[in-house]
């Protein structure tokens, strides 16, 4: 998942559908920020 605008839109859509995604990515700070804003799991890579 991307951590930019598109990633945030996809994450919002998933959360609205009741899904609880676990985020993973190479930019730990960006992924952590996205996860914190949406209260979802995080897998640092």
C-alpha cells in the first residue's frame, strides 16, 4: 500500500467496508503516521 494520497483513500475505503488492514512499507515513518491516524496495525519493514 502506498502511504500518499492514494494510499490514504484506499485505506479509508477498506476501513469503511469493515476490513482491518495491516500496513507494511519501506518508509517506516510514513507508514507509522498513516497507521496512527487510522488506528490500524503496523508491520515495520
